[in-house]
C-alpha cells in the first residue's frame, strides 16, 4: 500500500516536471477583474504584452460611474 502511494507521487512529480519544461507564455493577454467590477461597480480591463521571457508590460483602465459635482 505504501509503495503504491510513492509510485503515484513519483508519477505526479514527473508529469509536473515535464509540463514545466515545455510551457511557454502567451505574447499578449487581455484581462479583467470581474469580482472587483461586480463588487465596486467599476468595470476594468487590462492588456499585457510579453517583452522577453521574463518581462511583461501592462496597461489597465477602469471606469468610475459617479459624478464629481
């Protein structure tokens, strides 16, 4: 029984290790925070570009629905 658990853990670790070696990031991502927008009533949207394998730049905006008068 104990040997079977060790085998399952070893297989899981090998699968995770193999997926890390082959993963790659996207070049452009569009993102939003739906929970924050639903809670505060402020919809927001962001765009993120990959500049290099470890560097990205993000531009985000939000819309407030209240008047300042």
